C-alpha cells in the first residue's frame, strides 16, 4: 500500500538566518496554501539546537545525533528551529 506522494530535501546544508525558522516548505500546488506533511523525515544539524515540532513539542537536538521519524510516527507539518545560525540538512517523504 502506498502512503506517500513524493520526496523533498534541502540542497546541502542550509543556515538559518533568523530565530524561529520554519523549515517545512509550503506545498506549491495546495489551495489554500499549506505545508507538506512528512510521514518520514531525517534532520541533521551541525550545532546543537532546540526545535518545536507541530507547534507543540519542544526538543533539544544534539548535533551528533540528529532526529528522524518513520511512517509509524505522527506526521510532521511544522518544524521550527529556534536558534539563528544553525546549519541543517533535511530529507523526507510526504
């Protein structure tokens, strides 16, 4: 059974330029505009950082460990990095 529609990744590491940066992109074909819902996601950061997932859960992520979810976890449609200057890479399936 297929549960996804596609894949997304950043083009290499990206640096957040400001605090509270939302990194889940807006789906270009949605109306009204909404963010992708990732059922699989892997996030890697070069610095320790705090994130807020789905506008609810705040986590501290160590740079050596990163963060990931699979199809068995709750989908993610919001992933905010609280610190500015954080280098990160993400890849996911929606």
